[in-house]
């Protein structure tokens, strides 16, 4: 499922903002002259809300025409006008003069139309500029007649087709072509015109191994697909092979909002004084920089700099470690002094990562990020490892609270860690994040952080 459908945050915001605009116009033009302001506001908002919900004027139409973009809004305004005059003459609404009535209607029509156009223009240009665009490969048995319509519709959903594979008689040939494409270009997803269970099953495994999302263009009636809650793109119902709640824009906004709140409070309440204590203790036990900064792998394989309090003695290998090439930490590691060990068993060494969270390269909860050298080995030896990159890495995570954290050469443990990370991204919820954060705090306070060495 795509982010625009059934959105739980953005579409309600657009709906209520239209009511807010209408309320503002009424208060500005008429409220000073009328006694029953509250009653009138309730009635006016109701007669706008009903046609708005029916005609869906709060949505952003996926069209290239300004006229079509304004069409739902025009129908809502027409019905609202009819209701408005009808209720005035029926005595349910107050009015001072005909001039005031016309003034309110004209102001409402102009303001709502401008708001609708600006909303449409913003999203239309945002996608056309390539922002929030995912690059995809289309695999279909033959050249479809409506391929251009499919391309246009996909662009409005934030997807741009850069390659089309028509010959799918041999799955091995298809995989070779895909390997060549992803070695030359950045690909996020693969769209497959459903042709049979065998090819979709094999292609699903290939996509998991290479960190690609697979979406099926189903050979069913569009009306049936729409009733099933599927998006209709270019006449095809589209189904995601993997459930990902964070594909919804609304869920991502909720998660990002929690991240920003957590980061701001953590920085203000803790990082304003904790670095002073850490630096003082470092000066006593092991000299060197306050922070340890290292390259890590983030969402979609993007490289970012991760911040930690330095817990090891400073050496000539520091520059190598910064590039993500350092040796993994082990039990009773001689490089970790007593104070560094204290930071690790309390998880306080990870606290500066709230800076990463605020900057957007990490989340409070998510799969733990690995060093570049470690990540390169794991993606070649652990099944479906790249799938964990579908979400931002976190300061803590579902696998981490279960004890699957820290460096290890045991591929069986990494397999289990990857399974838990994938389970998290497939079953994400706000409650799950809150639960993971609460368990992490409890583990910190009781010195029970698993494998904190």
C-alpha cells in the first residue's frame, strides 16, 4: 500500500484546515454583528463538512489539470452555497444583510479555491522535481498499451520507471538483467505484472536479498481491488508483497514527531550537562576527544556519521575507526577502560545519538546500525539482511532489547538479529516503539543492558 491511501494524519489535517479557513472568514466578516455566533459556526462547519467528505475536496487529486484539481472543491462550494441560502431562509442561520451573505460566500470561494490550488501545486511540483521519488523497474510479459498512463500514475504516487523488462520467460535471465541494472543505477522497488506464483516467489527472494521492495500489478478487476483497499495504478490493483506500516506517510509523521520530541527533551535535559561529567572522567582515566564519530549504514544503505561518547583509549587507529573499519569490541576488551565500561553497561555512551535523531539520520527505535566493514560482510552472508535498511536505524531496537546487539562473528546470531529487525519493520506501531523505549530505560536503570561490553 502506498503512503497517500488511507492517510491518518495529512488528509485529516487538510479536512480540518478547510473548516478552520471557513471559521476564520465567518469570524472576520460577520461575528461582530450577530448574537448566535456559536450556533452559526456549528451549522456552517457542518454544511461544509458533509459535501467535503462526500466529494473528498480535502484530497490532493492526482491529475495534470488545474480544472480537474479544483473540480471536487467546486462541487463542495456549490452544495455549501445551496445549503447556506436554504438554512438562512429557513431561519436556522442569522444574517445582517444580503451584502454580508454575499461577502462571506465570495471570501469563502476565493480562500478555499486558492488553498486547494496551492495544496495541489505543492504536491504536484514536489513529485515532478524528483523529491520523494523512488526509482523502479517494471517487469511485464509484453509492452502494455497503457504503459504511459501507468508511468504518469506512478509518478503521482512517487515512483519513476527507469527500466522495463519484457522478456520474463526465464527467471534467471530476469535476475541477471536486474543485477546489471542495480549495479548501474539506484533502484528502490520492482513492479511485477502478475504472471504466476513461481516467478513472483523467486523474484521476491531476489528482491529481499538485494534490498528491493516488490510490488505486484494484479490481474483482477480494478473495482474488486479498490473494494479490497488496494491502490489502482494505470488500471492495475497494486499489492505490496511485504507489510510495512511505515510506508504510510501518516505513520512516518507520527514516528518522526516522537523522535523530534525525544531528541529535544534528551538534548535539553541530559546533553546539556552529561558531556561535562563524561569529559572530566575521560581526562582522569583515558585522554582524547569527547566524542567517537564513525561512519555507519543507514536507511536505504545511505552512509551517515554516528555520534557516541568515546569509551576506548585513543590510538593511531582512530582515523581508521572513523571510516567504519575498526575491530569489533569483545568481552573484557583491553581498549575499554573502567569508565568506558560504565558508559557501555548503562548505555549512556549512545546518548549523543539523539543528535543523529534530531538531524534525521536515525530514529529513537529501529535496527542498530553497523560499521561499514561489518555491514559489507553481513549483506553477503546473511539472508534478507538488506531488508532491515528499509527503516532508519535506531538508538535502541526490538532485537537490541532481546539481547541481539554488539559486534559478533557468529552468523547464526546475525540471522536471528536480522529476523527480529524485519519483524519490527513489518509490525511497527506507536505502542511497540513506546514499549521498546520503556524496556530500554528499565534495562539502563537496572544495569541489565544485554551484551554491553
